[in-house]
């Protein structure tokens, strides 16, 4: 649990006659603090605490502070503090547009616990009255209705498209791509990401909805899919993710229609998120990119900085084929592709030939010749890309290796 932080301290002087009794000759009231069980505040509202608290049985000065901000925990996760309360004079304010979450217990996998905030009240000028803490909570009836905001999770596989993110697939690579809720997220926390539904643009020729026939009559799509071996291809279509509060067939269709209409007007609409999908045809045995190789051989290790210490960037990558397979770089088959290295960290430099069109990118990479060798095990990093597809994510690999003591063989 987090340490308690006093955000503000205010005082109000309140004095009542100590000898006051309910009836003449009756006992004097015990010294204490008259208080409510809970301080209820409207969303975006405020309450004057001096109207709710008072000293009885003695005189003294009431002192208020925020003892704990509200906290919430999803499932078995840690509690997260939410800054929702602040004090101005004797006024407790619900911070603007901060909605304290509600506790829920839908299923064992979908629970949320909430600890409401606490107000600390003490009396100065009296040693006989112990401080108290009182719950501060937003009135549920005042909390605004929530709209789920569905958005695309940031992922390096996506590039910027005309109206959002774009994913490019190849018809002959790795089978069909399935789109699920894991590609998207939802806020605020009151909504469950697992309730996101993903559907393709109506009438798409190459993005298939669940249950749609697969190309070649090989069955039906189990989920929203696109691309794949021998599948249709094209550009301009998209999948859209949305959050239907009504999970019936008609409810999902209505939510989909609303999300399409909203994102037609505004690609950033909170009612849905679009991911454009371009599926490109690539002929048999074509190279469609590069991926990381297994590093640690004599051609992919750094242990010396002399002329023989340079390495070829193509040794650190494999060629990715449109079949989904990979193979090592082949000088004969891949000679038309220029593979070079750049973006070196402080221990590395380019050697031999610098590309005329892309300064800073070199045919070879090596430990700096003008400096002492770094200690064995030092991490060195650089980037490998292909000139004809410079820094395209499918044609770029970040390399991170440690220096070794001698040729690893």
C-alpha cells in the first residue's frame, strides 16, 4: 500500500459551550468530533466541511487534510492511486473531470476493488479528542455516463496510413493474418478490453469476417482474417474494432454500424478504431524483408578493431521469403539488394564504403580503430537495413551483441 500523503491542511475554529447539556442538571457531552459517516460530493462538485463537522464538549480548532486518495485494483493487480480530492480552505473539491471508478464483480476474471478516499480531521487546542478519518466519496448519481474509447495499440508493424494506421501483408507469407481484440485497447478502465469486437469493412474482397468462406473452398474463417497463401489481395479496405454494450447479434450489428458512421466522419472517433489493411501479391520465392539471424559466429562477433575486425551487416540477418521461410544472404541471388549498417552506438563505426545516397550508412561495421577496445562483454548496437527499402520496418533489424574475448569460431 502506498505511503499516505497530506495534500492540504486547513483549519476552522469552532467553539461550543462545554457545559451545555440536553436538559438542566444533565451530564455534559463527552468531548469529541461530531461528523458524518461519509462525506458525499458531486462529480465536479464541492462541499464545505465546516458545515458537516463540529467540536462537542469542549472548544478547539478543527484541522482537515486529505489522508488518502481513492485507490483501485483490477483483478489481483496492485492498487493504483487516483488523485481525485483537493482542499481549498474548508472546501473539499472533486477535481475537474476525475471520475472515481466503481467497484465491480462481474466474473472471477473481471473484478475491481475500490478503496475510497479518506479525510483526516483533528482538533488542535485539546489533548482529549483523538483524530478521526472519514470516507469521502463521489455520489454515484452524479457521475457521468461513460463512452468506451477504442484505439489501436501502438505496434511497430503498423505504419501511418491516409486516415490512421496501415498494415501491409503479403498473399504468400505465413498464411492468413487474424485480427483480434489484442490489436486494440479500450479506455476508461470501466470497460473490458476482451469485449472489443473486430469486423472488416462491409464488402471487403480480401478481409474475411468470422464464418466467411475461405479462398479455395477450404472452410470458413474462424476470426476476422486477411491475406495469406493464394488469398485475394488489394488496397483501401480496413478492419474496425468497436465495443458493443449489447452483445446480442442485433446489438453487435448496431454498434458496428455506429462505429463505421462515426469513423467515416472522424477517424479518431472514440466509438471505434480503424486499421487499414493492404494485401500485396508477391510472386513465388520472393524476398519480402529481413529478420534477425543467430548471432555469435566469427562473422557476427566483435573482439578486435584492426582491419580484420570489420563485419558485413548482411551476416547479422536472414532473408525473409514470401513463403514464410528464411535463408541466409546469398551474394548471387541477393546481389541486387544493398545491405548496409548505421546508427552505431559509441563503440562502433562504419568502415570501407559509405553510401552516397544515405550518409552514415556503411558497407561494413567494426569497433572504433582510434580507441581502446571496450571491456569484454560490452554491449554494442547498430541497425541493418536495405538501401532499396531504407528503414522500412519489414527490411530493418536492430542488432544488439556483446563483445567477446576472441574469435568464437
